[in-house]
C-alpha cells in the first residue's frame, strides 16, 4: 500500500496519505492514530449518494475504534459549496457537542472536502479533520494541501482557509462507483497536474488513460501508482509553498496548480455551476490557456496538440462554444488569483514547464481570440 507523508513549513505540520484498494475499513485506525485517545466524537460530513455507497463501512470502522459518529448529509453539487451550507454544518457541530479534542471526517468529493474542511477550520478556531476522498479529482488534488473554502455568487473559492488535514485515506475502489462524467472530470485534473509537473508524470497519466481505454480495468496496481505519483507531486508543491506566496513566480510556486483554472472558474460562474463539473471546466480551461500560450509565442503547436490529445482522452466535455465571450472575460475579472489588479495566468512553455504570466501582458484582443478559438474548436458534446 503506497503511503506518503506531507510536511508543511509555514505552520509545521505532517500527515500521512494512505492509498490502496478496500481500505475504508482502516479509517478508524487512521482517525485514532492522528486524533489520539482523548478524541471521543466525530462529525461525518458527506452527501446522500456517497453515504449510501460508502457510509456504512466508514461508520463501522470509526465506531470500532470507540468513536461516537454523527453523520450530516449536504446537497450534491457545486451549488452547495456555499456560505449557507457551511453555516448549517457549523450549527450541526455546535448542536452535536463537538469539542476541540474531537474532529470532522469528510467523506465525498471535492465539494464535501472543501466545505467540511472550511467548517473544521473555523469551528472553535480550528478542529482536526480527516479527508476520505471518493472522486478521482479529490484524491489526486483537493484532498491534499489544506485548501478549504466556499463560493460566493461573485466567484469561486472567494471565502476559505488553509487548514491541513490530519490524514488522507484514499480507497481507489470508490472510483468504480463513479459515473463516467465524474471520472472524466478527474482525468482532466490528472492531465492538468501532469502538464505542469513533468514530462514523466504527463506520460504516466496518458499511458494509463490508454490502458484504461483498452482494458477497462480501473482499480488496479497501475492506478494506485498513478494516484501516488500525483499525490507526491502535489505534496512536494505544498511542502515548498503551503500558502501560495505571491512573491514567488518560479515553477515550484503553488500557483502553477491553477493551470486551466482561470477560464474554468469563469465557465462555472457564467453557467451558475450547473453545466460543468469542475474538472470538465478545467479541461476547457487548459485548452484556452494552451491556445493563449501558443498565441503569445510561448508554446509550440506540437506541444499544444499533445495537450489537446491528452484532454480528449479524458472523455467528451460539455459544450462551451455557445457561451458569451464577453461574459466569460468579465467573470475572469473576479478571479481570486488577481494581484495588484491583474489576473495571474498559468501558461505553458512546454509540457512540464509552466510559466506565470501577468494579465497586463495579455491584450484584450488576444485574450478574446484565444478564448474563441479554443472553445469553438473543442466545443464539446
């Protein structure tokens, strides 16, 4: 079973990521190990769909270690990643008598993990929480690194906190219950991380996608290795730049993980978080960022084609070519990555070599052209 350790420097903290098949039964031992003997009660935050599939196994494991477990189920979907949902969770924690020595367990995808983690970060000024991600996107990205938060009507992730988990338990068998679109969204995030990490991780990702397409086997040793590689990359970035230092512009800055996200957040906002799963929006966002990189003279056409082929292997994306370009560009202005009044774009010089580019270096005509070309060329299903 792959095990990784994440170490942070800004606020010294260390936790373990466990990856394997059928390891939901280990959740109790993991929780007891990181929370200690004094912890008595756990709030389990999930949604109805995930809890119906995996809740029983997790609750049984936690109870076997002497925890009193109280579930709270939130709505399913990005629209529930809100201040209102966080408020309901906080009231639930208070009414359940959760103390500082107790904790929160997030069982679900990125939305569940982000909102539950945010509630844990601010309740009693911070209590421990454990991530049990059940989607591919959450397993390789959002469960690792301590970013928690909720959306506002004006933009995504505008309210949040850095709050590292006490542990991450990744059972890849949970992925076999995902619908194709959810799995495809996760593959897009895998491509994103490969594109900004290294040629090696990019190839490992695309090779697995080809293997999965030909053999149809998901929960395999190869997938364990792939997820471990992605988690190791994410952990290395978090260890070097936990809180996303704005002064950093190098290729190990945490900001490189936002490749594809500037347009992705705009796509989600203008469609009220109802057309795209997050990873699908990132798929379109990467293609726009790649087109912009090419139009700026940073990226060769051959490299853009490699990126485009990788995104296409993830599965069909929802249509984006019909959206109003002006509305998208207006939504970009609310991106939370703005500094000194400018959006900070993550572009590519080649696969495995990201570059941070200030928005003032990108003219409005070139931006509009790149958005139009990418979204219409790769319009989606």
